C-alpha cells in the first residue's frame, strides 16, 4: 500500500511506521506536494497538515488515519461523502502517548518553576547559585481536561505532594477519589480553579467548547505568580490575550508544546516574554510512537484484508454509503 504522510515535520512518524509496515511504501512529503502525492495514495496520514475537501476529492485513498488523536484538521463530512474512513489512535490511560505527554507537562512545570532558561544562561556566563526557583511541594496545580493525559498527569503529580484541582466535562466522584483530586469540577468551575492554581496545565482537545477557553477573562482570573502550561492544542488559548497577559505581568510565564500554527513563527511577540517552548514533542518518545504506529499499522492491515478500521469516527456513515452504492 502507498501511505502518504502530509508533512516532513514529525519525521519520526514515518521512521516508526516503516518498522511496523516494512513492505508498504511510506512517503513523507512537503506540504506543497501533498495534493499531487496523495492522488494515488491508499492511506493519507495528516500529521499536522489540514486535509480538506480539495485533497479529499483528489485522492484515491480509502482511509485517512491520524498518527495519534487529533482529527480537527480533517474535513470529516467531505471524507464521508467520498466514502473514506477517518480513524485515529485514541489516547488511553496507561498507554505510551498519555504517559509521555504527562511526563513532558511535568518537565515544563519544573522548567518554569526553576527558571531553566536563565539557569542555563548563568552556567554559560559562570554565574552560580542563581536563579532562585520555586518548589512544587504544597503548590496548587489545576489540570484542565481530565482525560487520558490528565489522569496520567494527576497520578504522577501526587508524588510531588501538590494540591490537585481538575476540570472534566463530566466529573465524577470515582475519578476524583481514584486520582487524588482535592477538587474535580465541570466547565462552570473554570474561574474557581484558575483563581486558586499556581500552575494551570491544559490537556484539552479543540472543540467548539474549548476553543479559546483561556481568554482574557480567564487569564485575568489567574494569580500574577501563576504559570500556564499547554500540552493539548494551541487554539484552546486566545493568542493575543496570552501575549497581553504576559506583557502586563498578569501571569508569571507560560510553557507551550503546541501552537496556533505549526511550525510556530520565531518572530511571534509571545517569545519576547517568559515563555518556554518545545516543538510539539510532548508525545514524541519511543514508547508513545511505537504504541501509535502499532495501532495505525493494525488498521492498515485491516484495510488490506477488506475489514473496516477500528477507532473509526465515521464508520457507520461510510458503511451505509458503500452499501447504497454497491
């Protein structure tokens, strides 16, 4: 089969996938070549490239499959109309991706708390015993999005003896008790948890309800000593509101692994302030990528065998369409 990855960014996706599908043709192409390269593809893998109606109408692919979870860049109605399956590898508690992203979130928290950029510069300049950092002990951490990543993060943070607050679309007493949350609320409790948190960690997907949920009003609710960490998706934060909050010192800093457009613009005014950035690598680990590639490869093999993919978001509609045209 011909499997086309719609970007030369995230190079380890194709490397890992080749290990699981050694007999297939796997091509990672530049964004400007996606339309032409995907025409005779069997499977299209978006990575972070938008797969819109133009690509979908042009391709012969039978499946669009994300390397991971996010499908916000795929025109699912257009794919369904063309009879193309759309599938992903959902994050699961205890799986490689959720574990890796939660570890990275803690890395970013510690990097902010210990002022890592300044510390690295001090080593280069021969300045020792500075800067003064902050410990995590007894600090309050708010996790927005208590799904697979949020629960993995909570499990790890308990060992730092922090106070845990969480927000979940449908909170439950079971999740609160199992993962040691001092408070677990719903979307209406956003202002409450933001006002109390020393660290706010976003592990949210992009939905109509979460897009720009961290806006000027939300940022104004935070302590001016608090830090914002995003390992979910860039658009859950209002970019301009974050720049203003950092410029006005309404919050102490931010750490971002995800952005509004990727790759991020190095000239973005955001980077003038106390921002630690990583290039969307929270889930880029051996553990995570092997789990994801294994799931994607399994669906390629199902397609090869004439079986529908698992974790398919438009399975019923595509099967109904295929039956009606057969």
